[in-house]
């Protein structure tokens, strides 16, 4: 049975549907029938049968166009942004038309930014096909592209019309990508959801074996956690910043490897290890709590090695972080397990010490 919840406020409120086989006429036709034209944006890393299924569901109700990008972080480029905008112009898309993003976080990010920019905003739907996108980037309204200076430095807050989460598509994911998505689930457990923390501890093996019932539950709890946070703070002026736990260091690790050596979730897992270590060094959590965090990351078999990084090399990326305010870096740390805090009051030496965990 489908699980449903809502995120956003007022006219920006949108429905999120989670179920096996959620890509269906029942869920999509009511959303697309009022649009004459629909552009499906995907990439060549998404199995073609998923794109074909979305196309088949949409076609009787709307004229369907498609753009398939090359997969990978490089797809979120200024060049592709311009390419899609020009395609929309060439095919006479207007404000009554629609974009449907079918893919992981990269596809969702660039599709959402195009939707926010074209004619000052047209509607779009998210159909995330990776666990990472299902529990994180598809919900919350953050859209972005990358520039040479760094990841996600150009973007907008722009909510989708709806998010359709089909858990059946996860069976097509390589195991490495599925596991990388679990990093964001762990993040929600560590920052704000004790129940999710308990489920992850208890059912780690079932989750790694992709037990459908447990997967649906952890997706629901993850999104519920994120939706509760972003609804209170849509523009990241307050509590929403806790969603960046592990990301300051994770993004720096990704950038250091030119976005080629490590998946986002793998980098975030390392980032959470560093942030937990700094939380302990700052006396915010006890040694036992610190060990609990590391043990949970280890349960999901993440590579937590840090010896290939040094603070001097990561520092330029860390201090290019979007959480810098008035020249001060704001760190997301743990005050206890399942409670995160944002602070700019910390010993700067602990940034390098955290990498020696």
C-alpha cells in the first residue's frame, strides 16, 4: 500500500508518493493531463526501461519530448543548462508546460534549476531512481548546477509539483550506489530521528539485502524527517542547515577527487565520521556516543578511511562551503545521537584533528 506525505507550505505544498510500482497512470495522469507538452530529462545511467515506462504512462495525456544527458556529476554543467533551455525555446515550451526529471540527484538538480529559470518558472515533477535521490535531493526544493569553482554554487530554491518514489526501480541499482544512498538515511537518523536510528541498528542486514518492506519504511521515515525540517525552514535560514551534517567535509572530499573518485554518499559517510569526531573533540558527545555513530556507519560497510586526505588540501574546499556566513564557517555537529546543532564556535584545530580519526 502506498505511503503519502506532504512537504512545503501554502501554494508551494507538494505531495510525495512512496510505493512499489508508483510510476503508474493513477499517480502520474492527474499531474500531467493539464500540460500540453512535457519534457522528460534523464541520463544514460538510468535503465532505458524506466524512461520508457514513464514515457508510456505520460504519452496519452501530453506530447512527450526527451533529453538524455551523459551520466555523472559533469552533467550538471552550465553547458547542459543552456542546452536544455535552448531545447525548450526551440520546441515552443510555455509556462503551461512541464518538465519531468527521471533519474538520480544530478538529473533532479539540473531539471529543477531549468524549471526554476525558464520563463521565470515552469512546473516540474521529480521521479527519483536512486535511493540517494529518493531520500534526499528530490525533496526540499533545492536545485543547482556546478561551476568550475565548486559543486552546487549556482541554483535556486524551487519546489516540484510532486515527487513520485517507486521503490521497484531500486532493484536496477548497482549495489555500490544503493549503499551510497544509505549514507543519507543514516544522516537523518543521526541528526533528528531516534526511531530511524533504532531501525537501522536492528535491521542493517535486511536493509543491505534490500528487504522491500524495511526499505519502504526507512525511505518514508527519512523523507518525513526531511519534510518536517524543510517545511519549517524552506530557505535554509535556520534549522534546515542540520541537513548538511557530514556534507561540509563530504563535498570537500568529492571536489578534491574532481567528483570522479568517490560517490556522494561514500563521501558523506566519511564526512559524518569527521563531524562525529569533531563533536567528540568539542565535548558535545561522549566517547560512547561517538563509538555508537562509528559503529552504525561500519554496520553498513562504508569505507571510512581518511589517510588519503590531509587538511591542507581539503581546506580550500571546506572554506568555499555555502554555510559560510560573515566569513565564519558554520559546522553541523552532534549534541547527542539524533540531535544536531549548527555552530561557528569551535576550535579550528579540531578541523584537522577530525581528519585523523
